[in-house]
């Protein structure tokens, strides 16, 4: 799973990345956290304020720092479903 943090690298962006890592670890989810700092790339997601949180290509939050407890269900919802 790929999780992207959209932002300039400000303290809020750093905190969101840390919280995403904590949420993934607590939920037992293997994910790659990618920091996107290029403003053109950030703008391509259509957000107006940072930090932004993108799970598997979908913007799930922007403009605030979510806690690990708030991020965990977003990561679980973004996991691919296994079909038997």
C-alpha cells in the first residue's frame, strides 16, 4: 500500500507522516510512506491546503493533522479486498 503525504515539509506535514507510520504499525499494515513536496504534484490532487493524506491514490484528508487513531480506519478502507 502506498500512502502519500502532500506538503512542503512543514512541521504539520512531518507530524502527519509520523502519525501515518504509527497508524500503519498499530494496524499491522505494510505501507510505503511517500512525501510529495513538489507544488505542481500537490496541485494535481486538487487540494487547497496542506498537509494532505493520500491512500492508494485517493485523497482522504487535507488541511489538518489527523491522529493515528483517525488514520488507521482510512488505511484499512484503502486496503485491497481479497476475493475467494
